[in-house]
């Protein structure tokens, strides 16, 4: 009888943990969106603008290495030979970083593991995001007929998938970090 009670208690505890994760995730995501979207906050610290500007500068440098010239940029605008790209929120990778970061903060782990997960995940997401933007710029210059298709139907979803995939890698890392005595025994 106690085994049945323990099983019921464990299931209730698991359900509460999932609910707590979802509620905390939604609240933190809302706070992050407020942080980057409210005008009074943006006047003090424009996280999204600074982030976009940095991505544009890095993208321009990478495209220059690959010989795509002339390139000019100002703020979030990247001017290429046959197309101009406006790298705003949703295109700059910040949304994917937010999705990932909130998941890291919400999931129960030590602060050390959260920091390792954040730094590693941030680097993975941003490297893949830069590759994505460089690829979009390349498509815009050399394959203009495919640009809209790639931009709308492929590139946006790829970053969400990258954020989620990176979180799954983080969870795998956490599972290997747990000591053997914390694993369930029968």
C-alpha cells in the first residue's frame, strides 16, 4: 500500500514540477519581452538595438571575407550589391537566445551548470545565427528568386529549432552531470 502511495505522491510532485516550469517560463519570457520592448527601458538600455547592430557588423565582416562587396551598414541595415537587409528582432537571433535562456533559468540545476549552459548555448546559437544571416545575404545577392522562400519558410523556423535543440543538448549535459546515487533505483 505504501508503494502505491509513494507512486501517487511522485506523480503529483512531477505534475507540480511541470506546472511550475511552464508558469515560470511564461512569466520570465513576458518579463524579457517587457525588458526589450518598453520605450522607457529602451531609452536607458536598448538591448535589441545594440544586439542587432552587433550582428549587422559581424555579418558585414564575414561577408567581406567571402568577397561580397560593396557592403555598407548603418544601425540594423545591411546594404549589399542587390539587396538591403534590416536585421531586427526575430532576425537577429535575440529571440532564440531568449527562448533558450529562459528555459535554462527555469529548469532546476545548479547556478554553475546554468552558467555553463548559458555561455555554451549562447555561442552555439549565435554562431549558427550568423551562418543563417550570411546564408540569407548570399541568397539575396546571388539567388534573389529564392530569398523570400528561404527567409520566410526556412530561416525563421531554423532558429527556433536551434534554440530548442540546444536546450535538449543542455538537458543531456545535465543528465551526465548528475551523480549516480541521484538516479532512481527500483
